[in-house]
């Protein structure tokens, strides 16, 4: 029977879009020698490597990228989804940028969507190189719940074929219906002991469905963390 650890990235192993803490990085190098470890994130390979470094990234047994729609093992692609946003979904998101009350939203709504393998990432402050101040919007969104409202409106219109959930600190992850993070459970054995760590294990959060799938297993455990420091503390003290 295997002992498997699955980790979200932003808010779990690192601050959102930031490089991993040096002390925690050293610890994770040793931890990945002892246990089978995987990453499950809405991000793509380039972002994972930029936050964990090439050496640590390669120490994880499996990288479930784009919410499990791109799977990499031993540096090789195991699975790549061909799903993409429909034109209706795309233009709906464009309209959400225009309708947003946030004072510093991206000037060109085209720059609010990043297309990844099998999923899309949306933010009214832009994505990638076009992204504006993350921390200010994150604080504003906690008060105004804009991302939650946009995700709910999207799901009301397109929920029969697609799914939108809150991801990271400023964005929304969109996938084909039934192809969110929970889909990765198929890569593990039912009798394995699985520990999943995520910061968005709340209804509507992009870690929620995977946590629920893990918790249904006889030896499955999920851990809701507030930040990478809490993940670090749990790993040091409990394993």
C-alpha cells in the first residue's frame, strides 16, 4: 500500500505566483525522497517550474497541470485534453470585465483570459504579463465576492457543459464539466493512503472536488491550509 501526497501549488506550497521559501524548498527535497508526491494545480508546467525550480519540480512523481487536464510523469506527457472555451463562453467573460466595478481592471478585456491545456484562467485584472496588482484586487474581492458572482453566473449559463471555480487569489479556473481536479483520483489505487493539501477546499473553490473525492476513500485525508507555512508545519510535525 502506497502513501501518496498531493499538493496544490499557490497558497499551499508557495505564495500565489511567488518562488518557494528556501527553507521549505530544502525540506521538500528531503520529503519527496521519503514519500510519493504529486502536484495538482490549475497552472501550467512553466509556472510550476518558475515557482518551485527545475530540480524540485522534477522530484514530484506526477504533475497534474491545468486541473488534471495535462498530466506529466517523468518529464513526459501522459495525457493532454483538447477542450477549449466556446465562443459563447469567451464573450461572456469579456463582458464580465466590462461590467466589473473594480477600479484597476485590465484595459483590454482580451488580456483577461489565458488559455491552457484543457482549461482556461480568467481574471478581471488580466493574466500573465498583463496582470495588474494582485494583492489589492485579492483584498477587494474578499469584500465584494466578485469572482464568486462571476463563477456562479457562468455556471448558471454554461454549467451543463463547463465548470467555473475560484482559483488562486485573483482568478477563476474554467474546465469542461467533470474535468476539474477531482479527475486525478483515477491515477491512484483505492487502497492507497492519500493526503491532499489545498487552500481552496470550500464549495466553489478549485480544491474542493478533489478533497471530497479523497475524503471518500478509506484511507483518504484532506487538509485545508491558509498558506504554505501551515503546510510546512503539518508536514514537519505529523509525518
